C-alpha cells in the first residue's frame, strides 16, 4: 500500500511485514538538503496512520544531501512518529554506508530499535526481516497513531 507519493519521495507500507519503505526518486537528486526535510514533513502531514516495526530507507538518490545533522534530525523527529510500539529494525540503503555514522541502537521512549546500513538491497532485506514479526493474512490489525504498552486492547 502506498502511504505517500510525490515527485521526489514514495513511501510504501507492506502490511504483512509491518514494513515501511522510503524510496527517493531520481528527481530527488536535484533537490537541496532542505528538500529532504520538506518531503519527510509532508509525508508526516499527509500520511495514512500506519506505524512500522521495520523501516527501510533508500537514501541512494539523496545520499549527497545527507549529513550527520540530517541523520540526527530523522532519529529525533521522524523516527518516533513512524515506529510502532514494538519497533524492531531500521535499515538504510546507501551507495557508501561507511560515509554516514549511525548508532547501532536508538533508544526510544519505551523501547529501542536496531539500525544498520547496506549497499545491497537483498542483504538489507535479509537482515531487516530476520526474526521479524509478521502478520498472518486476514489477521485483525489494531494499528493506531499512538503508542501503547502491553495492555493495548481496542
């Protein structure tokens, strides 16, 4: 399911895997760094309210615009708004994963999420989905736009 699409960014949600995938288009390579921030904010303003256990960010097209400040901003302002109350893994697809520093574990309010970066999409998906929780087709989904503890019953 597509949650957001623009000329620069497409965000898909794979419901059975609880996976949110951010994909930057070829056009995004012509933006400036403010455009990256703007697209994330537009996504948060207009998105369907789904939260993900696994997050896949393909930054290859905008890698030249990504600074440590961008990573820190994403972790502080965007990540808490898109992870579920049971976050699992966050993976970045980059042309050169060694150029950007990512903490291995990001503490969140009630949990933590493990991160990794890759230059190969198949390796990324293998790591991302290893031991990941999956939804059974037809299973009732209680997806909310707020966090709960273990006592979430709706």
